[in-house]
C-alpha cells in the first residue's frame, strides 16, 4: 500500500463502498488524472480485507488502463476493458 493519503473525496468512496453489504457495481466518474485507479485499489484492498473470497472485476475503457491496473490492483482483482 502506498503512503499517499486519501483525499476527503477518495476516503468517502472507500467508506461508502464498505457500508454496502454486497457491492455489485461501483461506478466512479472523474476527470483524467484524478486518481480513480488509486482510489479503486484502496476500495479493492478494503473489500478483500473484509472478505478474502470477494470477487472483484475492475473495468476500464482502454487496454493501457487495464494493463496499468493489473500492476496496481491486488492479485485477486481481474482488470480488463469493457470489450
């Protein structure tokens, strides 16, 4: 885990995701470079900490982002494009 501190908005995303007993779909809409992947890595880590058997698929719009996410996400997370 990075030593980077979450912004209030990023922490709110993690908090909301953890309040839902089952999180079937999480959609984050933000501008390029706003640390969406970083935030979702923190969400994935929190969900897996709560239940190691949680299945997570991280969907992005292009292959480059999917490849980057594969490097950053916990190994249990499947990162891919919508295609």
